[in-house]
C-alpha cells in the first residue's frame, strides 16, 4: 500500500479513494496510512468466517475512525451500525442519510427509480443539487451522497462538486447490476452480490420499477461464511416471485449442502412459491427467464462479471453475463451490439 501511494505521488496524483476492509485493518494492511477522510456505509451479515460475531466485525471497522487512522469521518445513518460508529468515533464526523425522518448533516432524497438509473437530490450544509446515476437503488444514491460529503470534508469547494456532479454522473461500477438485457424481452441484471443485505437492496431497487414478475438466480460461495446462506434464501423468497437456486463457486465444499442451506431459508418463507433447485447455472438462467416472461426482470446474484466458476480448485470457464445474453438470444431476444461484459 505504501509503495502504491508513493508511486502515485511521484506521478503527481493529488488524491486517492481506497476501500479499506475490516480484514485490511485487522491484518495491518493499512498500518501507517493516515486518511484525510474515512467513510462508513453500513454493516451487513458477512465475513463471519473471520470474526466471531457481528459485534466483533463492527469493532474491527471502528479502528478506522480513530485519530491514528483518519482526521475526520462521514458516516451513513441508514443502519443502526452507523449510529454506533458515530458514538464510538474518536474523530469529528458528519452524518448522511437517505431516511426521510432521520436527522443528519446531509440528506439524500430519491426522486425517481427506473431500469436505467436513480435520480435524487442531495442537500448538505453548503451543497444542494439534483443528479442522476446509472445505478439502481436508493442505496446507490446514498453511496453517492456519502462520497460527495467525503469530498467536501476533504476540502473540495462546494461549487466544484455541484459543477462536477450536478445534473448527472457517468458512473460505471464493474460487476454491480451489469445489464445483460436485450432490446426486447425480460430485463436481466447480473450482480456481484453475496450477502442477504445486498440481495434485499437490489431486489427492492428492481421492485421499484418492475411491471412484471421478478425472478432471482442465486448461489453461494463454498469455503466461505456458511452462516449467511439460509438468510440469503429467506431474502430471495421474500422479495422475488421466482427463486432458482444454482451452484456458483462451490470450491472444495459439497455443492448439494450449499444449495440445501439456501433452500431451507427459501422454503421457510410463508407463501413462497416457485422455488426451484437447478444446480447447472445455464439451466437456472433459462428457467428463470421463461418463468418471468417477456415483461419480467431476472436478478442473477453472485457472479458479476467473473468469467469462471471455482470447482475443487479448478477455474472452469463460464461467464454468467455472456450466458444470460445467449439465453436471451435463444429465446428470440438478440443482445444489443454495444453490450459487453468488460
């Protein structure tokens, strides 16, 4: 990390945004790096193969909000964990929220959600602007709001921020809600998501504009935190009309056991219908597309833009994004020429 930052400085880079994980802090990967501004989005069920429980996981993240790590912070209050960060922070912090009734320094107000983006207003102490991002969901608008607040805290003039971000933002987040859709037929989004919270936020974003049935194709990583798998199935069956459980990266685990845990959660949802187990991802996406019909939406959670599946240590070539396009073409919906996986 220090070598990277030194090289960036030699090349006259005057700023850097770095994602700092809880593991990065626990394993001393960013020791000695002092941040001008630290940001906190949320805490969700993840990485409990590294931490004993959610409290220990949060304590690991809290290390970033101390004077030896950062000068100031910006914290989202959209989760209870944000309030804990504010209470425990040893540095001055500002707050941001997308919840209408929450008191904060910065407010994100979502104005419109559609299949190609989210339009919202951001109001802060000396910044007010309306903008749109080609990202789906209130949580994505909240993330942009937090980023703008962090830049302002870092000393970027308010007028420069409004000039750069007002109106619209041309943002690409590779692998997040990648649109594999064709000009006709069902919409298909392939996402690099692997937590119950990520599933919930993405499905809620899709529900905001979907006019037909919503389907989800999901799996879970092998040799990773198994405690979240049942919750993944519960969220899927609670928010989608069609649930197809498939294999993703089983690694050295028995894929039958991984799917069984997800299915327990899905079958435990009262009133859940159309829950199907299809281990082969290629069969799973084709089943989901047929089940939602031409006016539906399919959310493929997990693979993002990866071009392989990890099976017993072997990277088996497979692109979920490209196979979704192929499945649409087979159903009579050729892919758009401009769409590419990377």
